[in-house]
RNA sequence: GCCCUUGUAGCUCAGUCGGUAGAGCACCACCAUGGUAAGGUGGGGGUCAACGGUUCAAAUCCGUUCGAGGGCUCCA
């Protein structure tokens, strides 16, 4: 999430803070077993095996003890000992012994001591606990964590803390956390009545309410227009299919536990689709293709179902049923380079249209276990790299991080508060064309294998919606806002005029409604404001007589006595430009 | 799945020592007819997640189940 660049000093502070915490915990529980305590993104943690469960009040006591230790201004002292000596010193500490035994022979075994507390540690640390500020850390939470992250290992108690160089930084970080909480799409989804999830009707399955559906419509129609404009065709395919499809694609072999279980019909097993590709291949293989016909670019907003573990689901971000903005490109080897560049450009264009300006690329290359011709792997990987470089994107390479069936580019965007989200993915597939025996007839009359590229630009609509909600904190730019304009008459006498104006604006294509409730105008403004509606149009006698509107923007900015036609033109321009207001 | 936290009205939450359920918002009705972030009065609405136990008495204590939130990647 929020990756703050952690300077070396800060990571020393955090790491040292974790030692101070371990000392405090050992004071309270002399019999505690201590495991590991590193510095992490925004703070530190330490894992313990404790004689009893911790409660929230314990964190206060630990905090107090930590402050006392910090106040003693004790030095952090590093010593190097022999392996045997270390084993003797930590004879009572089973986790430490395991760690000591895991240190490679050629590395020295170092200890850090602060006051009474000595810990096996690579370091580095601050010189003295006086570099730690008693008011610049906070213990955040208690969590369970498996020893070394393995499910089969014992569960330890982990205490998370955050630590900074001074109190002001801590305060800013706490504010950041508050901001994150305010933007939470689950909270905004409720407040703005956008979507819901229903345990009793199936966990991880999303219900789009009318206001959420309006946003989805705006996304989808833009998406469709752009795809047609970029040489794509739309296809629609079934939601279920016989096991033959998944046996052929190979998914039943390695992905079965990620699929909804089969339903039996007419002595066949049908599965809900976890991906759309085999269906698109069915269309491809329905007839013979010449190299002259390629490339095909077939897109579908395809809803797929995957079994996510109960603990893994999270709002809209991780669900069991979602709609991929999927497309498959079937191209000749000669077209491959150009197609990759185009799809990357298209992807960047789409992301930028949604207000994401900071975009990073991640290139994943051939893993050890891979299918397909190594020459094809090399060509495809090179095409991906060249496309990234042609677009001047900054990128990281994940060597050997590709799927077994092909290399890929992932695009991650940074949102309004600096968090990174993976949205687009462009992947080669050397597996399915082979398994489904896809061919095209080349200019020499020989049947050849096409390149197949999967790509999703927004990822899944559900997740993308969640990211958008958080990015905009629910205040959508006018082109996406579910309600663009709220008409607020100053009193009942102007209800008729409000209705006329509503009709007129709706004819202009705006998502608009008039508030004809019996609230006072003040309350209506407040309601519209809380729904983050971008334009509030206030009308009374002056406006009705002069064909004017008084516009109150979501920002609080005010423009009175605007000619209605001028207002319409201005909103249209803002919508067309996709600007945020 | 496992660990911690948690579950009271549509939403946000209060409920002490066990004594039989409350507030604000939302909703409904009536009054008020208004100029830039909540007008007034009244009303309806809850098997206190479920089940079991302790007790004269359970939202409250104990147990089990279910759900939700956070964590289970950061390496001595």
C-alpha cells in the first residue's frame, strides 16, 4: 500500500523499536519465547510465543514500558560471538536456536544488546535508545502469524507498531490512515448507496445498486466506444461450459480448486467459467483463417467465477464473481510487435482517462517450468520490453516471474493518496493455441500457429470500481458521477419550474433529478453535498424569470445568475473532457 | 483454513454491578413555504447474530456455531 521511501535511518529506528518492544514484553512475560522482529513499511513488528493471550490493554502497558526503556538512553551494543556461544546464550529460546542454525557457515553471528536485553540480530541499529522518540511510535494491533509464515508451523502472537523520527511524522501517518479509512470503498459504497454484498445470498458476489450501475454504465459505454475505435470487435459467450473445455485448456488440471464445482446435466459436467479464453478460442476455431484475416481483436465484458478462500475476500477488491474487461488478440508472428505496442498504448490511454497519471510497468519473464518454444518466449518478451521502452514507462523486471504459459506486462497505477493498484495485464499464451490446435494459413499456404495475447485493461469491473471509489473518495468526476446535477428549488412555488428544468436537462443527456421533497433548501443542499453530486442548481424567482440557474459546485464554489444554455454547454464540455471538477 | 478483534433498529452507536432495550440520522404523518451544509412536533421500527447452559431474572456471565473486520508477504 502506501510505500513511503524508507530511509536507512528510519528503518534503523523501526528495527530498534522492535527490540525495545521485545524487551518490554520480556519484562512482562519473562517466559516468553521471542521469534523475529524486523522493520517493515510503516513501522515494525515482533513475533512472540506468550504464556497467555494479549488484550488491548496490554498494548498500553507495553507502550508505557517501552517509553521507560527509551527514557533510559541506553546504547545499542553490537557483539560478535561464536555459533556455540550463541547457542548457549539462547538455549531457552527455541525459535532463536532455529535461526542460529540457519545462519550460513560463512556469516558471523552478531548480537545486539540494549540494557538487559540481548537479541540475535543482524542489525543495523541506532546508536542509543535516545535516538528513539517516545512520542513518535504507536503500537497498532495484535495479530496471529505463523512462525516463518508457514501454515503448518505454530501460530505466534505478532504485535505491530508504527514508528517515525518525530511526533509530527507520526501524526501525519495517523492522518493518512484516517484518510484511507474515509476513502474505504466499503464505507462509501454504503454511504452513496452504490453496491452491496449479501452473505446469505452468496459471499463475494456483488450487487450493483442503481447509483453504482449508473457508474458502471458510464464506464462500460466508454469502454465499448474506445474498443470499437481501436479496431476491436465485441463477442458474447456463455457463462458455463462442459468439462471438455477445461480439460482441453488444461485448467482442470491445475486450477480446479479455484473453480466452482461442476453441475451435472445430461451426463456431462458443466462448470461456471473462471476465464473467458477457451470460449473465444471456440469462435476462432469455428472456421479456417488466413493470415489476411488476422489480427483478430475480440473483447468481452465476461463475468467469471472463481473460488476465493473465505479469509481472502475483501469488499469489491477480492470477490468470487467478477466481470473482466477481457480481450484476446490472435495475431501472426509478423504482427506481434505492432499489436503489443498498440495494446500497451490503448491501455495507457484508458487508465489516463480515468484520472490515473502515474503508471508503472512490471515485466515478467520465463519461469523455470514453462511451456512453448523458447524462441517464441524470447521474441514475445522482447516485444513487451520494446513496447514499454517505446512508451517511456519506468518498469521493473520480474525474472522468471511469468506464468508457465507466457510472459506478461502488468501495469500498476498510483491513486490520489499514493497507493499502488495493479489494473492492466497483457499476457502471452503459448499454451492454449497449442492445446486447442489453433492455426492460420500463412502466405506460403502452410498452417501455422498464431500468437495469442490475453489482456485486461481495467482488470475486473468490480475491483476497478472499488479502486475508483477510493481514488476519488466517492467524489466522481462529472462524466462518471451517478447523479451529475441536482436541481434544488428554493421553495414549493418553483417545483413546476424545477420539473421543467429537469426534463430539459435530461433531454440534453445529463443524469439529473429535482429534489421536490419537503425539506428546506438548506437540507437539500446538504443532502446533495453528502452524495457528492458535482453540480447543484438552485432555482427561485430570479432564475425562473430570466431562464437562469444559480450553480453551486461540490467544492462550495458558487456562480449565480448563469444563463441556462451557458450552464448546459459548460457541463457538456466538462463531461466530454472527463475532467475532475 | 488459522490467530486477534468484533456482532444491539436501514445506518452510526450507547446500554454501569445481571433486573426485562435507548439516542442521533434515515423512514412515515402533520405543521412550517423557504435564497446556499440539518425548520418544528409526533409516530412506526429490535427474537439484542443463532443455539445451548448458569440464574428467580441474561443484550450483559459461560459454552458452541455462524458472520464481519484486521492479520497470517516484509527475516536473525
